[in-house]
């Protein structure tokens, strides 16, 4: 340990070095971008030995020490291999909560795909939670597939190894289970290795059962693996229904007993084989395309395919009035059909996955002026636009083509003006193209004029020169302009960099971009858009050297201290200890983005500080600090549950205050989801992350520092971030992160505010049952006793500003329940939730709440972790939950 003298201690552990690295590198070496190309697949004896080694290590943690140690993060990367290829369990015992006498935890630790459902959703931790994770690893080793794959192109169903393995076992398709090299290997030490391998798979499925009571202990699992006891008959469990996948689209026709939901593509893609389009761009496309960039910027091949696919979308627009496809399964189905057509030209089989994200073709009101259909189009632009006249004639005529293109840009400008967000300009232009080809042009999307003029599709025809003229007119100037702009930026960056290096020590320019600051002999980057770049000496003086008397508490990502700056202003200084960022440059880039977020319902960032581990800061080390405006009324948890924290003596919040706080939070989240691009998903909405200013206005805190939630290229995360009771099921279990994940957490917060009860309480005195606020509130609504869900102090409060407050309070409760529905598709967006809360739109009828996997009611008799019998909703299958 190294003490820096200000209460901050750096801790280090020295472990024996494991020369063969971790298990993940050996199982999936072909997927790792490391120097492991010469690795050979693990043999059956090696895999068997590793599985038994881990199974022997875990019982020691569970039974060999007291109190027992529950690992909470068993996965392939936490299993290390020594020089003899013997397995060693790593990273155990460092998470304090897993060793406490109580098995209830608040913060989630672990990795999606390996987390036991009862722990991921409800914080119930036991030895069987580790058994679940361990046997997921067993299945990975036996099957040679990742535990979780949300982007599997080989199945219409999200790939989850437990469900996949169980479905094959039920269908008696054992040969499809095993990693191919295991069936070919001859290095077996057992006279009947296939029987042993079958047994290992069955033990894996049993230990990863969704019902805790059906799982064996790790000791019994070890005996089963070694053949000392028989593997019992495995009870059935939910598996992923065909065609079900993660989507926030319209809900299915039936939410129960719906196992036949395979989507078919409504578009006829036969024209791909009829039109003589140029395929040469796509024979050897680059394989390292940056998927975070728009499709149009991913190279000529992707641009060509986008134009080609746009023909079908424009035909679909004319037939259905919809500008995009209705849901994600339909989009996936259409892209699959599109790829099958491309395969006829002997093109690479992964073109659509390289160029497109299926979500980009799913209908949503959040891309261009809230337009989803032609009805919306006419409502926004009127019954006729310049496109209807300019793009109607034969566009092979260059004069007509020029007029049509000009009309397209004009309509795009009009749409952006209506939308108010210039980041939607590309989407608005696409909508203009689809309308021009599918509705306006009298010859249709497949006509020569539409292909060359509207879509700019390279076509191999005899009139190649005319086509090139068209293409040059439509896209030539645009391409040249982009090239000039890129070159100008590069030259500007070069001269800026050169000037900065020539002016070392002369301070920095606060006006733009990043700055290089000299610190010893090491230059470092720091963001300039933030209001103030603080020096560490200023923060130490403001907080009295980060003294304990100024310690406010531990917030997300670090410790928070109260401080007073030299100008007398009060601030909150957060010492960032935990974050997802690698290096100060990445951290500074994130701070640059956060500093530009301005909204009255977000906690404003005042500045930041980064100290390097150089000569000047040798005693402090590499440290990061964020400086926020101080919120004098603390966090919402202090006011709702004052006895549980340092808020004893506080008066209960009144109805007007609670109503205002809920609306403030909804507005802050709406800004994060729709006011910035790429959208920011919070991932940890809860009472302690909602702060109250001097006027009791709510401010959302701790947004933007969870890197994965902001990546535009993917909404799939690996590490779990969040708090039990607030996590959406699809995120807690499978890492699927969308705006609806935040909506779920917001719904839980709404219920806490309205009901005056904690989101999750598994330690209620006098009751053997767990309290889950979402289920409890829904059971009262189902029983027609919604008034019993409302905090009693609200019903006694006479300080109402509305003539019918009871109706409004009940509406808020219903919106909270709807937002926290287990099925993604049934949750509203945060914008729609806000409209419901304000009474602008009606709250729809709330469908029954199916019970997700790992729900306490799934437990066997004798387990005290159970839920009220008042809930009798249908059982929920994995795929259904994540629609």
C-alpha cells in the first residue's frame, strides 16, 4: 500500500504469475486480437482437468473458510492456467459484500451471461450463484461457444448458451453440442469419453438452471462430474422462443403462450437480381469497417448496398405508408433475405452485417421530425411538397434530375427546421429519397431515372456516360466538398499541433479542442470546453486537503467532498476512483463531452483536474477529479427515507414536491436520450443519484461516466453497472442496453417516490417474503386497491395545487408500473412517459406482468426468498421478456 498523505491510499497485490494466461484466450483464441494465432484447441483431457480443478477450488471458498467467500464473477477470464495447464481461480474475495454474513448486496458485481438470475435482478447471493456461473463456463468449454451473443447471425433467437444447450439436449441432438475438435480427438483417457462428455454437459445445464432449488451445490456438482453420484433428471426450464429478440418495437399480439413469432420480410427483394447494378465495389470490401460511422461513410460498397436496399424500402413505403420496418425481427429477416440475394453474385456472406445495423431500419419517432408514416409526413409538410412536382417526371433527363435533387435538399432543410436537431439531417435526407422514389416519381423506384438520379446507384448499362453525368451532378460536388473539408481539418490540426509544440510553457488556449499542458517532461491532454481547469492545489485548499469533515459520501465512481473555492462558491469535488476509461486522454475526451451537456435537470459540471504521475505530482500519483455545483439539499434518498441515512428530522416530501421531482427527472433523462447524439444511457438511475438543489429542483447526477452506455456503435455491454432493484431484466441478465433500460429504473424511482417504500427489501422484519416494489404495486392495482399503494403522508397532505390530486397521484403510480414492466416493448419511451405524467396522453391499459427468470416465486419450497402469492401472472420466457 502507498499512502499519499491526504487520506488516499493506493493498494497493490502481488500474485504468482500464470504463464499460460487465462482460459478465455485458449477457448476463443481465434476471436482474440492478440498474438495467440499459434494456439491449438484444448484437448478433452485438458478441458476435463480444468473443469475439475475449478470445481475443487470453489468448494474451498464456500466451505473451507468462514465466513464463506462467494466469488460473484466466475468466468473464463478469471480462470488462470499455470505452467502445467492446471486451473487456478482468480479475483476471489476482493468484493467485500460477498463475504458479509448477510447474503444481500446492493451494487451488482459480475459479467452479463454469467450472472445467476436471482442475483442479477434481486441481489440474492448464495453458493448457488457461483455454481450457476461456474457451469456456464463448463458449457463454454464443452461447446466451444461464448456464454452470450446478442449479435448472432446464425439464429433468429438471441444466443444464450444455457438455453441453446438445453434445447439441443431436449431434442437429443448431442452431436451439435460439442466443440468439433472434441469429437475428433483421440487423446482420451477414459474408455468411453463420449459418455463422460455427455455427463459434463448435463451437469452444466443442471447447475445453470434458473430455479435455485433445482441446482446442486458445488460439492454435489463435483461428485456428479467425477461420476460418484448420478446426474438427476433435469426439470424443464424456459428456453428462448424462436424469433424473439431484444427490441423496443410494438408489442406482439399476445404476450403469453406465443411461441410462433418468426418474422417474415414484407418486401420483395427480387429486383436485386433483375437490376444490372455494379457489384465490383463489393467483391473485396474492407473487413475493418468502423461500425460507429454512418452507413454512407463506410465505403463505396456500403453506400451502393444502402442505395440498393433503399429501393425495397421505398416500395414498402408506397405499399404500407411506413418509412421503415415495423420491428427488429422484421429488419433482421429482410437483411437476411437481402444477403441471400447478394450471395447469388458470389459476394462475401457478411456484407449486410458489415454495412448495416438492423436497428437503423426499425421504425422510431426519434430520427426525423417524429415522422414514421406518410400520414406524419403530410401532417408536418402538408399534402404536397416540391418533391411531388420536381421528382414526378422521367429523371433520366438531366434537367429534371437537377430539379429533383434540389427539391430533395429543400425538403431536407424543411424537415430539419421542424425537428430542431441538425444531427438528424442524414435521416431526413434518407426520408426525402424514399418519398421521392416511392411516392413522388410516377415511374417507380426501379425506373432508370430513380436508380441513377434519386438513389445514385451504379448501374451497368449501355448509357454509362449518361449515368456518370447524373452521378457526378448529384454526388460529385458533395464528395469533393467532403474531401476538401477533411484535408482542411488535417492541415489545420497539423499547424495547430506544431504551434502548440513551439509555444511550450506559454499557457493554453481555452477556446477550442484539447490543449497540451507541460508537466515536467511529459505533455498531456486536457479538455478546454469545461468552464475551469482546476489545479490540484486549488482543490486541496478548497476541501481542506480532502479532510474527513468535508466528506459528503461515496457516489458513483468515487468519493465526494464539499469544498469552497477562492471566490467563495461552494462545490462538490468527486475523486474519480472507478471508471471504464483507459488513460487520461480517454477520460479527458469524456469530460469534454459531459461539459457540453447543459440542462436545468442535470447536475452541472464546473470543471475537472487530472494529475499525472510525474516528478511534480509524484506523491499524489495519477489522479482524476470532477468539480460540480454543490447541491445543498442532498440526494432524494435522504428525504424519502431519512431514518436510513443522515436525514433524521427531515419533513416528508409534500405532493407538489414529489410531483415536481418526478417531472424534473423525466425531463433530465429525456435530454440525455434525445437531446444529445449519441444518446447517453445512465445505467444507474436511483434515489441517491438524484440530487436536490436549493429550490428542491431535481438534478440527475453521475451520467456520462459509464463509457459503454454512450457508444454509438453498440448497445451491448459486458460488465454490469447498476444497483439491484433498479436494473431492467434484459440489461441485468443479458447486457442489452437501450433507452428503455433507463425507463425501467425511472419507473422504479417513481414508485418509490409515490409509495414511500424501498425498491427492494429482503430483510423485512416479521415476514419471510421479499418485498419488490414493482410486484407489490402491481398486485394492489390488479386487486383494485391502488390507493393502498400511495404513501399515507400524501393522502393526508392538503397542500394540493390541483383540484383532483388523487387522480393525478394514481396516474403517476400507473406510469411507474408501466415504465417498470418486464417486457421492453410494453414500456414507453421517456418522452411518452413524460407526456403521460403531464396528462397530455392517456396511460394505456397495463398488460399483466409475467414473472421473469430468477423471480423469487421460481424458488422451491423451503427457500425463504419468495414473493407474495398475490402475484399469479404467467411465467415469462427469456425471449418474451426481451421483446
